[in-house]
């Protein structure tokens, strides 16, 4: 089976090797992004409930330590809110949004590169197909009326394998891109929810003011 595979690659022409390199790059990017997003996605509600429980005991430093030790953008956004727990709502919101702006671009880094490979792969395959046809016509021209099937088959093999290789790379690359994009959107939703939730808690319960109260007072 390994000999058959090597023969197929040998018949695929130069573009098949370009597709192999692109496939290897796409695989490495996908694995790296999967590990990064898995590390950054936490159980947001459980994490926030734990932070609220610590803050309920007025242990702000402990809550900050938990945020420091927890990876991911959710913990970074919550930490930004805790660092400005005594500030007014506008100041706190500014720093929470600033933390989100810093953290969120890292989630999308290299994901679009996988999409680009998925879009380019069929074009590379098409180029290999055209080169294969060129090879076939050159062989036909040289052989004239007595050209053999073997002489023509080299270019046809190259055309077919390049087309198949481009599609075989493009399909999983697009699927991988959409899968990672879904993970990114889920983390972004967690960041938005956790930021709003911790701000609401700090401005109301943590400061001892009910949601319907008329002002902001620090608990004594």
C-alpha cells in the first residue's frame, strides 16, 4: 500500500507536493489552535460563581489570585473588573472592554490562515490540472499519430491527481475553519457574558446596593 501511495505522489506532478506542504501547514495550525482554544475555554458559570463566592467573603485579593491562575480571556476580563472594583461604572466598563480588546484578537489568530489554505487548495489543484494537460499535449505533439497511451497517461495522471489533491485538502480545511470559528464564537460569548455579569455583581451586590437602588454605596 505504501508503494502505491508513493507512486501516486510521483505521478501527481509538482503541484501535488505543494498541496502536501499546504496540508501539513494546515494540520499544524489546526492542532495549535485546538490546543490554544481548549486551554482558553473554561466552565464560565462555575468560574464566575466561585469568584462571586470569594467576593462575598470580601476576599478581593484571593479572587484576583484565582483569576491570575486561570487561563483564558474570561479570567482576564473578570480580573480587569476586579482591579477596578471601587471605580465608577463607566471606568470599570472601559477597563473591561479594554481587556476584551486585548484578549479577543488572540483567539482568531491563525484561524483565517486555515480558511485561506482551504480557498487556495482548489486553485493549486487546478494549476496542476492545467500543467498536466500541457504535458499531455506536448507528448501528443512529439509522438504525432503514433503516440502511445503510456506517453499520454503521465499528463492525465498529473491532471487527475492534482484535482483530487486540491479537493481533498480544501474540504477538511474548510471544515476545520468552521469548527474553530464556532469555538471562537463560543468563547467570545462567554467573555461578553462574564464581563457584564461581574460588573453587575460588583456594582450592586458587592457594594451592598440592590439593583433598584438609587445610588452606589460601598458596603461597610
